[in-house]
C-alpha cells in the first residue's frame, strides 16, 4: 500500500471533514477508524470492493467489539466511502446493528453526598459538583472559562458542546460560592496576557490548555473509591444522577431535556426508568 496514496486520501478526508466543521476529536476518531479499515484491507480504501466492506464488518463482530463501538466505526468508514471516495456501491453494504437499550447507572442522593464529602481537594470537589449539580459532561467541565459563569442570572453558559450547540444550565448559590472559593486559589501561572474572562477555570499543565478529561476521570475514580462506592460508576454517572434526582423531585422532563442538551425527548425519558431499587 503506497504511503503517498494513503497520505493523499487522508488529506482529502481531512478537507472534507473541515468543510463540514467536524470537531478535532471527531476528526481524530474518523481517521483512526479509517486507518483500521485500511489495515484490514492491506491496501488503500480507494481499491476496496463491496465484499471487502462485508468482510470488515464481520471481522469487527468476530473481534468482540461492542455493538456501540462497531456502529461508530462503520459510521466513520461510511463518511470516507460516501463523502471522500463517492463510492455508493460501498455505502450500500454498510449496515448498523440495533443497540441494546440500557437503563443509565445512577447513584443515590446519599452516595453523591458521600462522594462530594470525601473529595481530596477543593478542585476535585468543585469539578465533581459541576458534573452532579449542573449535569455537565466531562468535556464541558474542563472547558469552562470565567466568562461562562453568569452570577447575575445564576446560570452557566455551555458553548459549542456536543452537536456544536450552546445551552444554559442552572447555577445554585452553593455552586457559585464553591466556584468563587476556587477562583481565589486556582493556578495562575498561565494567566499572563490572557483577559480575565478568557481564563480557564481549570488550567492544564500546558500553556493555553485546560485540564484534560483523563485527569478529571482519574479524580472521579479516586474519589469514588474513597467514598466506598463499589458499583460500576463512571464520571458520566454524575450526569445521569443529576437528571434522575431532578425527575424524582418532580421536575418537568422537558426542562431536564433542555438542561442536558438532548435533541430528542426519548433520550431524556430513559431516566424515568432509572432508580435505586437494586441498591
């Protein structure tokens, strides 16, 4: 397989993704999936046949991938063959499997209180409180800037998140007080020359970059272990718990849909089936 051919194809695909304003992380995922397809073929995808696409999908199933991951890979390969290669004969061979509908894992109110109480640092407590108290995704927490905190209206503005959408989420007096505590002690070594409103709430180790979601995930799991929470939880469980607890307190499901930034009400409705009966 010629590296020059692959490089040209990759560049064309990047241009197609840029033209459609795909985010950097989405572009990396697309490239990774298509490299996997090319490695399976042992030649450029430009020379792929319909049988190659069928065999690749069978290979993904046999390799033990979850249905969700398998579908994601094929969605990205479909972009390559439909948009960049314009090979409708290959597109016709791509299919997606129905994903199993699972009830979101949630923590009880007592478990969330324990989690936040044992946070090892003010930073950990603030970041985890944003996940639970505001329903933010990990990527949304780490990318918050000072300008996103609107204390006059008691809201946090989430800009260009999943699906390139803006939304506002609730900001409680308790959360605002925590944020103000953190702002006084946050690292300032990269602040020089940056307007106050543009400064990251959680600066990273590199100049101009926020803390990574990987670091936040590590903080969550360390804190969950310290709180003695043994069931299979992840950072996104805080967002699930936020929605479920609001529903249990009688909040309107359409308000919760807006707070979470869901396009479809059906996505939010999953939380009506979540509960604590299994402990």
